[in-house]
C-alpha cells in the first residue's frame, strides 16, 4: 500500500510540474524547478535502489516522453540493473577445542568480518603476532611457522604503531592481512583488538564496504578475553605478548594447543536500481546511425549511510548540485534538441544513471548493455555538479580524448567562461565508463564546495543563471559534434593510477570495473601505453592471479602490486570470456 501511495504521489508531482515546465528553451526558471523537485525532501536523497530513486527515475522518464524522445531500451525508458546493496549475517559458529570445548556466541564473543568468504574450516590455531610479512622491513610474523590448512590468530594494527608514517602501516589493513594469511596457506584468520582497545573491545559492525569478498579464507574477530583464556592455558598474557613484540619489533609466533572449527556465512543482498534513457533519432541518411550520448547521474547519498562527509545525526542529503544539477542539464538539453530535431544529422541518446555514488554502477552496466553497438557512439558528454558556477570558472575534463576538443571548446565560448582543461578521459564520474569503451568524452564541472556530500547541498544554493549559461554552452558544443561531417577522433590519454591503498611505486595502468561482481579483478579498461595495455589486457578481462598472488578483488590486486618495483616482470593470469590466458607485464614507475 505504501508503494502505491508513493506512485500516486509521484504521478501527481509530475502532472503538477508539467504545468510549469513546457518551454523548449533552456531557462533558469526550468532549471530551478527541476532541481528543486529532484533535490526535495520527498525524494530523500535518491539513494541507489530505493523507492525514492525509482520515483526520480519515473520523473525523468516522464520528462523524456514529454519532450518526444523514444524509449532507449526495447520500448522502455527504464533499464534495470542488479547490484549488491547490503550484507547480512548468515549461519556462523566458532568452537575452540583444547582441554575443553569453548563455543563462542556470534555478536557477543565473535563476529565474521564483512569480507569473509562463506566457508567451514577446521585446523590448529597458530598465533602469528600482527599477521605481517614484510621482508623489506625485516619483519615477518610468518617466518619459521607453517600455517597451511591451519587458522592464524593475529592482532590488529602493526607493531610500530607509535611511529608516525611507519613503513609497516601499509601492511596493517585487515583485507591485506587476510590475503597474506590465505596466500600462506591458512584456512582462516582471527583478528583481535590490540590492548589500546581493551577498554572498548568492540566487535566490528557487519557493514558492506562495496568490495568483493576475500575468497578462500574464513575471517572472524574475537574478543580479547577469548584470546586471553587460550593463552592462560600456557601461562601467557595477551597484553604482555603484544608489548614484547611492539617494544622489540621482533615477531613471536607459535602454535597453540587448540583446534578451531569455524563457519562463516556473510550473505550478500542483491537489489535492483535503474538507469533512464531516451533516444532522439535524426533523419540524415548518412549520419543518423551515429550517436552522441549526453548523460548525468541522478542518484545521491540518501540519508548519508555511505560516503557522507557530514558529522551528525542521520539527515537527508538532497544532492542539489550533486547531481540534480547535471540531471537537470540532461532534461533541458533533451527538450532543446527535441525542438531542433529536424536540424540534427547525428542521433542523440540522453541518459540518467544511478549507482554513480556507489562506484559508477549504472553507467558501467549501461555501456555493457547498450541499446546499439558502442562503436556507433561518437562521443559522450557528462555533467556532474554544474550548479555552482562562481567567477565564471568552468572545468572541462576529457579535453585530450579527441584532437579538436580544445579548439571547439574555445570557439564556442561566447559566454566568457574561464575554462580549465584537464586532458584525462578517466575520472570520478560516469564518463569513465564510456572512455573505457574508447569513446571520446567531455565532462563539465563547476568544482567542489563546502556542501559537497553534506545535507546542506540544497537547491537554494544553485546558481540557476550560471547553469543556464553552461547548458547553452554545452548545447553549442554538442551541436558542433552532432552536425560535423567528421566524427571526433579518439585519443588515448596516458594516466597514472590514483587512489591506491598502499604505497606502491609501480604503475600498471588498469581501470577497475566496479560493477564486476566476479572472483578476480575485472577491468573496465586499460590506459594507453601502460604496462597493462602493452601486455594486451583490455576491458572485460578478469585478473585472477598476479605473480604468485591469487586475486579475488581490487584490494588483492592493489596489495599484490605493492610487492614489486618498476622494471619487474610479472606473470599475470587472466580470464577473457571462456579462456584463461597468461601474459607478462613489465611494470613501470608511477
């Protein structure tokens, strides 16, 4: 019943709104009204896969229909796509057996970690200090111990925690430690808080971190008093043991006279979200089968459950600039171009994506399930945060992805914009998904601000006059692309990997496909001229092994490359469709 009420409410909103917005021109009044609705409290921040996200998708679809666009997806404006939205506790148990059997209670004595594989394992318990193996730092908790088919129990953090910028810091990540233990042959790993947590010995919350599991190992955390109970059997003290390791920076690892039997089950909850697409088909006999794609994401952070920069009680993150502004840009341009339909040579797809805030999920799915072969898409224009124009400063990314972009952008700048160009085709928004398909891109952006990813990103702070000028500028640039006799050429722009999680010095040149829910690291693309490209890797490949390291996800991959230096050659195992291939990469410096 609640769903039905919401649908009726949304329909009334659309019907009411249609009386206000009906001009084919790009106007600040329409921009203001679109953003005011999309960023309203009624849509609760449009979090991917929520009812409010679906209502926003229906609103956009109605606007496409009203403008006269054809449905882009086999008669529908809506394209569904699956994604992992949450995780929940399954059947978990942990038994420790020595002179007695200790059955631990889940959420009381122990908890599985969110990235644990679903396994039942049994083996001898090995205390392995901090679970770090770093020969370059002369510290190896695994030296002289055999953990194959056993279960290691380790402290969190690292033994040099009081030294700022310690080189051991990069080895302290829980995923990393789990990967190391698995690669050493362990069947399971048990984490224990260090003594600085003894007064607040909390278990981890089971919260989905947006990444795939660490395959092949059970991962749990136990309370410190459980560890102490085991150590007391051999007259050891957990705090003293930790103190000895940290003071001497020397590992202390040994087998406990205990067997552990662990079952971990973390259930991934799959949900559905939506892209919206409309097609404006041109009539030109020669060029109408070529397409320009114009897009923006319409999802935001909802109540700020993930990726919020806000410190406070849960609140609606309205996302007026991010990205009701860009979504409005798609609506206004679709309306404008629909009015000029008879003057267009190339056809235009208009898209609104969801899942951007969770990792380009919607646009990744779209380019892999595109309405026409993506080779027919001549360019993509993306708009993300274009509502805060200040001092006429406008940033354009992707300006190196086609040879004439800068000339076109300068020639069409009759609006007095102070343009900043960035050549790279990959970046933190949906144009990356298209560039991964070797499509030239342009990405328009007015910059970040103090309201970014906070509830205060509201409609009353939008510069509607400024956005009107931006959209008229984009319209003139897009018109040039649509009607030019020659389609924009594609240029590869070299890029260094960014956002790394370890202090790796090497460059591989892979672009992740965040929508790829696979056992391995799936590529959305590779950077031209990079080691990955030179070795023949390409979008869609799944890296399953890097050197001697099994790769289950992007974290495994990032940790694996941290073991190499520029100039090293490494064997890489990949899956390509039904084939398994081995290639050799020669790593470069960042």
